[in-house]
C-alpha cells in the first residue's frame, strides 16, 4: 500500500515548529524575494547571511550554466577540476600569509569539522597525541554536526546532545557591552583573552589542541566584536602553549564585514580558517577549510587526511564560487559593505536613541545587530515571555522586511536582531 501523504505540506523538510506559516518562495532578484502570492519583501538578512551578492545575479547564473554544459560532478578521488583549482588559487591569495591550502566542503558545519579533524591529525602526526581538547567560547555557534556542536556554546541547541559529546571546555566570550566595571576597553579585552590562559592552565596545556572563535560573532551573540586588545593577546596565548587558533569565518567571512575576512580588521593570523555562507552566496552549497602547508604536510606525510565529503570540490559549486568572487571584486562590494554598513549603523544608532529598549548596536560592515534590553543601567534583558526576538521578526515581515533574530546570551535569555542585507544594497535602499 503506498504512503498516504498527510494534509498540508506532507513533504516539508523542516522538522520544527513555527508559529508563522512560511510562504513558498516564488522568485528573487537583487535584495528582493517574492512569495507565492506575489508579495515582495526585502531580504534584509541575505537569507541566513548567505546571499551576499544578492539574488539572481545573471553573471553568476551564466557561469554556472557554462559549467553545467561541461561537467557538474567529478569525484575528487578520480579527478581534479578546473573551477576548484582556480578557486583554491584565488582564495589563497585573499588569506593571511602562509594560508595556502584550501580544502573544499559543502557548508559551514563541514568546514568547522574539517578544521577540528585536521588539527587533531596534525597533533598526532607531529607526536603530540596528548592534545585533543578544543576550547571554545560561550556564547558561540559553530554548526550542527556533533563535532561542530560540541564546540558550540548555545544551550538551547546543545542541551539534548551533551552526553553524546566529548566535554569541550568553554570560556566566556567578551561581552564588553554588559560589563559594569571601571576597566578601559583595552583592559577589558585583555581580561577576556586571559580567560583562555586560565582555562588552558586548568585543563593542562599538554591536553589542549586548539581554540576556536568567531572573530566577529554571528547569530549566537549578535555580531559581537571584542575590544581590539583581545585579538593579539589570544594569538600570544595560543603561541605560548602551542595551541592552534581556529577562526570560524563562516558568517563573518567572504566580505560581509567590509574586509574579506572578519579577522582582517585586526590583521589576525589564525592557524586554520573555516569559510562558507557567502562563498557560494546561495548559488550552490560551498565551504572551505584554509590551512597552511606547515600543518597539512605532516598529515600528508603520515598517510593523508582521514576525512572528506562526497560533494567536496564540486565543479559546479566552485564555478559559482569563482563567479561570486568576480562580482565582489569587479563591483567593489567590500567597499560598498563598508560605506553602506556605516550608514545602516548610523540609522540603527538613531533607533537606539529613540527607543530605550535598544541597548546596544554593534558589528562591522553589513554584519550588524541591535540588542533589546529592559533597562539601560543594568542592561537586563527583556522578560523571556515577551518573545521579543520572534515578535520583531513577525512585525518586520508584515511590513515587508526580513530580519534575523535569536536569543543573545547563550540561547536562553536576551534578544537581538541582525540586519545583514546583500552587499549590493544602495544607500537609498538602506
Ligand atoms: N559557523 C558559524 C559561525 C555559523 O554562523 C554557522 C551557521 O550559521 C555555521 C558555522 C554552520 O554552518 P552551516 O549551517 O552551513 O553548516
């Protein structure tokens, strides 16, 4: 007897409850997306900070069609392919010095998993097998697969799985906007960075493999940046104890903040970088781990990286990624993200002046967020029952704007919303 589909949308691939019935997407162009009824809304979050160059870019679509006529899949263990080779070369040119090896994947969680596993295999290969702990921050988001989730600091997502995941130590992410001490910004940055050293010492330095952080926070913190002094101090501590520094640039990378990498705002030199989202910009699933030869070679010499995904280095996805990169470079989208981002930030700060329940506006370029609060003095969050983070999304949507919002302080309390339109947005559209 054949399956009897349930009423409604039987084949929905979404396994969670939503208060709003999601409309069917019909078509999209530039910063706009239309639903099945013909209603047009501004994609003010570029999906989930993905569609960085806007929807329906004809040059990217053309490049994909050209590639489709040649070959759409060539298994990486059987063939190299031209778009993957060229994209790897171009990406390496955008990375900090020495980051010359690119390992393609199909998404952010895969990119993070790859960093964790390469780090571990490197340690084993160079005779440091005692190192296996990865210190991360709270709050943070690094992905949904078990490895990436194990380093994620977001209670609402990790709680059911804690017993299944190796305990991974966490330190507090800098939340300078919440601090009510007499420290200068510089001192505060150092205070938070030094929490890493305390944690390393508490865990035993010989057991610590890596530290992973989002140089500019994403959805879990609402575009949180640390004080400037934080970044070099973190590098110093990692070097002191031989710990690898992993930058998760899945959301902050690919130009969204006005520089190709979020860490470029502080000239950071991480040991491993995870990229995705804006790399394929919604045209194809695409991600990458970027690593230096000094980490990759010992792994190769020891027999090779025991890791890989079937769709990795897919020629169609890489052709899309190349065309996306061309768009970013040919239309100075990094410059636009900075210019228009400054304007958007001013507008958000204007809102914060008018409305006392907006407590903090933060971020860089077009990765911007505003946090709701109940009280400016104490920065206390709004009561949880208000569900401000969901209500603001509903209200904005009713008025024709998609924004992205989450709980802020680790997924349990606090509310923020992110405004991250495509980097092609004009001042008028802002
Ligand atoms: N890392 C960060 C910083 C992210 O923001 C995300 C997704 O939002 C991920 C990793 C996971 O990426 P994906 O959902 O593509 O697996």
